[in-house]
């Protein structure tokens, strides 16, 4: 059975499966959404780290799991997770993996997401299903050690992250059963990028182009 997945905006998702409600990088969350059991935070850019949106779904019992770049910018309590580390809670297992860019550069020449900044993606399992949230990244060698997975959340907008063409290359490496394009429609990128991605992924990959539910 497929999990219940909701896309809010950019790379903000809610995954409901196995009795758990997991949010990733809450952003543009409408009022009145379901409270989170777990919140995963990948890095500190404004379209991924929004205190107002975290507050909408965080309760006293919510567990916040944050990558290295986030931990000094959110309210305690939280659990820090660095690249290569694993964390478990009930039927959820989370591993932090690298997420960085090499060819997407700022005017200064610095990558938009430097490797040394400690931004992360997440590989996680809930019961019988596996997920890979790539985070803001280019196609990187570390992807060859990940996959196949059941579901992959893949940025496609270019400029700051992978282009649609590069995202399709990532899908060939990761081999997800379902690929969900994201990171478009707010700052840069559009549904055209998602469609171009869908045209290029391997035939065995199902692509879910989702409608955002945002505030």
C-alpha cells in the first residue's frame, strides 16, 4: 500500500505511514494541518527552514531531527544528525546522507550548497517502505551507495539544485520505484521542469507530479 504523501511547496512534504506522521522541511504549511510525530530538517535556507511553519505542526511530543547546518537556528529540544549517522524511533529509521552542489554557483563562485556546510539528505524507512529525500544537491558520487528505494523526492528546478535532466540521471542511479519531483514553483522552476524530468526517467520508475497544498 502506498503511503499518504502531501506536498506543500518547494521540498516540504508530509509522509503518513505505519502510524507515523513525518514532516520534511515544513514550508508554507496551511493552518490546521496534522501535528507531526517527527520533523526532519535538512538545512538552513529559508525555503527549507521556516520557524513559523515548524510551529504550525510541532507539539510538545514532536521529535525534531536536524542536520548540522540547522541546529543553532531552531529551538530546543532537537536531535542533531550528521552525515553518516543513523537515528531510530519506533518503526522509523533515519540516516543522514550528503547533499551538496558542485556546478551550481553563486556570483562569488561558491557553490549554492557547499559540501562543508553539512547540509543533508535523508534515507529513511517506515515499516516496509524506504524513502530518499535528496535535499538540495547535484548528482554526487555518494548517490551510488543509495538505492534502490521505494520513494525518492528529487529536486528538478536547476539554478540552485539539479536541473530536470540531471535529476533524471540521479533517478537512474537511485532506482526508485516512485520518483516525486520537487523544489520548483516558488523561487525558480515550474511544472515544465517536472514534466521534462518525467520524460527522461527509466521506464520502470513511476513519476508522481503532485499538486502543492500550501498556505
